C-alpha cells in the first residue's frame, strides 16, 4: 500500500505544463525499425520538434498489438522490448528499446480510469518500440502502454480517451500506433512482388478517413463500415484502426491537425501519420 501511495503522491506532484501534442502513427512493417526512408525520417523529425518545443515527461502508447479483455495499464519500471512477430531477420530480433517505464504516471491513469487494471506482464510491443526508435532514439523518455479492450464497441474507445485529456497538461505525449488501412491478406501479393502501389479501394478509404479526421468526425470514423465498399476491405479487423480513435478523441477545439506523412503502400497498408496540436 505504501508504494502505491508513494506513486500517487509523486504523480500528483507533477506541475501543469503547456499542452502536449498527440500523435497517430501508421507503423507498418516491423522492418521500419531498421529502415532509413522518408517515413522513418519523418518520425525522427517529429521527435526533434517535440523535444525542442517541450520534452515529454513520459510517453503513453495505445498500440494495435496489445489487445485485451478489459483495460490494462503497464506499470513496469523497466519494460521489456517485446518481439511480437516472426519471420524477420535476426538483426530485428536483436534490437532493444531500453526506455524506463513510467509507473508514477501509470498510477495517474489508473486513478482516472477506475475500471482499469495495473499489470507488469506486458512490455513495449513492436507497435511502440519500432516507432519510438526513430522518434526518441536515445530511449531516455519513460514509456508505458494502455491496452485496447477488444471486446468493447468502437465508440467506447473515444469515450475512454477523453478521460485522459488531463495528461496532455501533465507533460505526457500520447501516441496511437496502428494503421488506418491494414489488410495484410490483400497486401501479401504486392509485398512478395515488391510492388508498393496501392489498391484503389485502399487509397479511397485513406482519403475518406483523412477528410473525417480533418472534420473531427469521430462518429463517422467509428462507423467506418458506412464509408462504402472500401470500408470492410480497408478494415477487415479493427485492431489497427482503433488507435486512430484514441488520438483523434484527444483533440481539443483549438488544436490544429497536421498530416505529417501520407502514403498507402503495398496495396492495402496506410502509413498515414498525423499530429494533433503540434
């Protein structure tokens, strides 16, 4: 009990800061961790811009790769680098992202979300570390994750995200990591042929989502099946799509939204990345 109370007291001692931005990153293949390309250079520049404006006290990531029944918050002091994939070069499996955890900030999240549960049984999955490797390559900023309760309706996630607004003024950078268009089955032939061109339906849905993001139309985005025939093809399962709802739901009326990177690659994989309030 004393340790939990100490964490709570430490978290409450945080000073209010200028409002932090929010990111959504289309993370794509884990191989991006090893790549030097237009996408990874964009991530690196985003990190420099954020540091120059206001270095985060911590980063909270909502990753498409932590799906649970119920909502969980990582409280690890030293989260492991999780290599949650197969069939890639050993060089990728050897990579580590040794950022410290943020158990003090995690306690603040648990206070704000009474139905959430603490856990130290998850670390940083590849939706997190392959992105942060480029954003904050020094791995010197504390990082923790919030799981996605995969058994809840789409609107639930936007409502939960709004309960975390206070973190933006407590020095916490919130990052949603997924892909707006993510159809690996349809993309595999193009990946095997090294053909990066998009399918028409994927480009159509990505542009539809961009319009709805710019309009801050969370209702439409939560009901993406109504976008037409491209919706079910672009989002055959919602795991990679849900982090988008978290990032956009954290936007406030005075926040600009900037699309930092725009591309649909290998048929059905959107790398769209946007910044809220920065």
